[in-house]
C-alpha cells in the first residue's frame, strides 16, 4: 500500500507525538481545594480585625516586592495617601478597588492576602495559577479608596460625602482620584468591593447572603450588552465556587440603575464590572471567614479572565442566583405570650444588634427591630417560645462597684430575675462582659418589654425563669457554661 502524501502524514505523526509529550493543560476551572489551600498559606497575618486605618496597611504596601509597582495616586481630604499597586505583564487590564466606604473593609483584607499569593514562590504547587495571571493580565489594585473614613470606621469621607454617589459630580478628591485611575488605565474588567449589612438573606430562605454579587446596569432599561454580559458570566463562575463552599449563602444585589454610582458608570464607560458585597455569616463578627471567601472568588475570577474560562458560563446561570432580601434578625423569638394592660396576646420579637466602637474597642448594642407577626422573617438564632411568657427584669438598686461583680455573683443575680445593676459613677463608660445591664446614673432604665425599649427581659413558664435576653443575646438559664460572651459598656 502506498501513501500519496508521505510528508503530510509524517507532519501529522510528529504533531500528535509532540502534543502527547507536552505538559497537560491546566483546567480553566480551579479546584476548590486549591483555593482553600492558597488562602491558608498566604493569609496576611498582620490584619485580623476588620477595623483598621491607613497606618495599618501602609507598611504592608511599602514592603511589597518588585513584583508590584506602588504609586500614590493622590491624597484624601485629610491628606492620607491613596495607593495603587500594579501587577502583571499581560494585555488584559483588570482594576480592583476596595473600601470606598470606610467601614467596609472585608475585601481590603482579602486583597492583602491576594498580594501575598501573587508574590509567592514559583516552586509551590499553585504556580500555574499565579503565572497564568501574571502572563495574561495587568492588575491594578486600589486597596483603600477612603482612608479618612477608614480611620474613623465610618461610611463617608471627611466631607460627609458617600463616595459611591460621586462618580459624576466629582466633589471629593477621592472620587476624582478613582475616576482618573479608571480613565488612565482603561480596564476591561473591574471589581467594586464592598460590605453590606448582615441582615440580607437569599430570597425565600433563612440563609444569610454571605456574599452578594451584581453586574450593575449601565442604563435605566437595564439592558445587557457584551460588556455587561461578560460580567454576568464571570459572576456565574464565582457562584460555582461559592455554592461548593457556602451553598445557599449567595444573593444577587438589586440592579436598579443608579446614575451617580461608580459601579454603574464603570459599566457604562466600557468596563465589565463586578460588584461583590460581603454580608454576614454565623459566628463571624470580624468577617474572617468572609474574607477567605472574597480571596477565593477573586482569585478564581482572575484565573478565569486569564484563561477565558468565564465563557463557559451563561447569563442564565447569573439570573438563577436568588435575589437579596432583608428578612434576617440576630435573634428571632416566636410565639411568646405578652400583655398590654389586661390584654393577653401572642407575638414574635425580632432583635438586631450593632457593633459600636470606643477607642477601637468593639462592643454590642441591641434594639428591638420589630414586634408582632414576624412569620416571614428568619433569625441567625431562633427560639420557639410557645407556652412561655414575656416578663420584665428587676433592678438591683444597691450600688455595686464593677470590680465587685464576679461571674458567679452576676449569674446568681441574673437567675433571680435581677438584670439591671446600679454601679458607681466612676464606672460609667467602662467595658465588661457580664450578662447584666449595668448603669451608673440615678435614673433607672425602663425594662418594660416593648418595641421602643431595650431588649432586656425574661422568658418564663409557670413562674420559672427559663431564658434571659440581655442586650439582645439569648441566655439559657439552665446552661451557665454555654452562656454567650459579649462586650458591653456601663451606661
């Protein structure tokens, strides 16, 4: 048998042999275990609390390797530097900016974890991820857009301007800097990194929206062009990671067009923009687990941009992500019996707690958020109080110094129905972690349970106190060892 084209056949054989000997191509979809391992190895250990200012990150920026180009883009109202860090040698430009709201720092922490990863050793098993990003992408990070707000851990800047409503008017130096950074770099992809409150849930479920995502609209009609479509597909790939790590804890942010917002305008200006909002997760007050999720989905997204793996996802997968709702409470008490004058009725009580700071010390302050039929709400913690009665706490008026209140004495008072204790005037403003309400003024706190009063009361059955609610925390009076610890301040 003769071959008419021996040279062509020989070339084909050589090509097949060459491909067989090559290193197998890495998949466009990263393994979740690799992302988890990467964060464990490269997490920045100098940031472990979510409240920090520019002084905390300044040395972490200055000590970067030559892999990063560090540039000061300008200064905030109060004169603090706003940095950009640039990494990579590729043609596809990606811009990531965080903390334009000063008290939204979760993604900022994740970016410093990512910087450590990008500087990692070429000898480690994750080098194929790092090299793909370095060779295909040029990344520009602005880790803290609002350093003045971060200093006070407040949303707005020193002018009281919401920077995310300053894309058009450009009243703030920080807004001008961000707009100029975008115009000078002209990124093809952008990541707008924020925090949302912890009471968002995935619609129709009790699951907190630990991460919410959005491909912002670029016009009132919320049309989809190629630019917005790319963002949707990239988000669908991020959701794949999240559903394996935190199934059900993902929401889709409202896409009503906001003409003043940076994300919407980045999309309008031609950058495929992805909004990431860090919400809540049980027992993660400092958002360290959510920080890890940010790292994982951002690293995954960067790899998918480098490999164009996002093209494997669809707009339909994006729209299948549940919408955000706001139906979560920290504590939801169901079906408790209460009285109004001589009228007995059954009610639900929803309590929400907020973190407050004094001298960088975090403490809790709770309020009754809603009262009545809360059957459409969910709680991070729930109790069915069917058969229990709502009863007011008593006040111990014999003055005690804070140092006199040991754990055992505090528990004894609490179990006897005394929740509010009068302390000395010099104790006012001091911090403590006892399950009591301490006050130093002559005026006693109003402990009558109700929507307008503080969430400090008891649940009892047939005269026996079963549970105490102290500053919005539920305490089982039969289980002292499992009582929650929380910081308060003497009123």
